[in-house]
């Protein structure tokens, strides 16, 4: 049997992202999302999700992306920049982390605060993942598994996309190298998760084309789905132009949303007998 989780990341980052995710859930085939507890539009995201009890909600642990932390910056100075925001991306974070610049006590305190803030919201919390996949980095994944067990969140994203899979997306060499590195880290995280009984989908899609999915590419993924449980990671939003002014990621939020509203893709799900699910169904 083919099961598919379509997980929309960055819930809570911006109202246009929140609204796009909810539209994709109500009118399309998005089944799950990941909420950012420290992001500016978190409260709005919680309110929207409370009206949709069947929407799976992951905790999008955040250590990068210029977002503010949950804890005061004075308590986690090793995690933030001079303005009190997280470092811009996983490369900058990894450099600081692996050169000893991050205090483990501060890292654990912030991740705990994010998890607890999400749990207090009383949402349908189904799993753990992270912004730019920092949760699978060696040295961090062990802490994340510890917290998963402690807070009884026994499902986790494993962002291991096949090393040669493209789905028709024409990626540059930098993206391919980045995908290979993260997939390797994700494979190590998978082994650890399996050893501790933490569940995860069998397959993952949306890494190479992250932020650039369109209806054709999503259709290609649907056609390629293997037997078992797969996750597609996506980044939908209502309008690309205003979001592009705020976030220099060159994402195509509006086009990604349209991929899951596409009638042709809905027909492909029927044609290939794909059953929609969220992490809570694992």
C-alpha cells in the first residue's frame, strides 16, 4: 500500500504562510504541517490549527533562519547573533556548533522551551522535525531523540531523499552536494531512531527541489511513490512576492501551494491508489 504524508513547513513564520498551509489542507491534499514555536505568527497558527483537529502538527525545532528564540537571548547567547536572532542558515550554525561555540546546556534549554510551548498549545502534535533539518546533524540528533522520548513524541522526520532522485528538477551542483550531505546525516539519524523505537516514514521527497516544487514536479513524485509510507516536504504560501521581500530563499510559495490544489494531481492520487496520512497514522 502506498501512503503519503504531505507536510508543509514553517507554520507560524508569517501570516501568508499560515493561510496558505490551511488553504492547502482544506482545499488540497496537504495533510500535515510543522509549527515554529518561536516565530512571529505562532499564535495565529495555533488558532487556525485548533479549528482543524485532523491536521497533523509537527514541532519545527528552530535554531537557524534569523528567527528569534523562545528563551531570552541572555540565556542562550551562544545560539544567537548580536541582535538576539538565530544564525542565518545551517551552514553558519554547523560552523559554530562544530567549533565548540554552542553551549550544550543552552541548546537543550532552548529546544525544551520550544517543545513545551508547542505542547501547551494543546494542538494535535504528531512528530518532531526542524528548520533546515538541523535535528539530524550528528551531535544534535542524540539530544533530539532524548527529548522525543522524554516528551513522548515518538515520531520524527527523516529527511533522507534518494541520492540520485531528481523527479525532473534541474538542480545545480551545490544543491546536489547539500542534498547528499543531509541525506547522509538523515541516514545516521534513521538508524538511531530505529534503535529507540521512534517511528518515521519510509521515504522522503522534496529536498532537492525544496522551495521550488510545482504541480508537474509533485505529479512526478506521486508517480514515483514506492510501496510504504512517503513524506513530501513542501513550503506553501498565499503570495510569493511579499514573502520574497522578507526571506531571501528564492522560494516559490504560491506555486507550491497550487501543486496541492491541482485537480490533475488529485486524480493521480486516485490513479495510483495513494492513501493520504499524517505522522500520527504511523
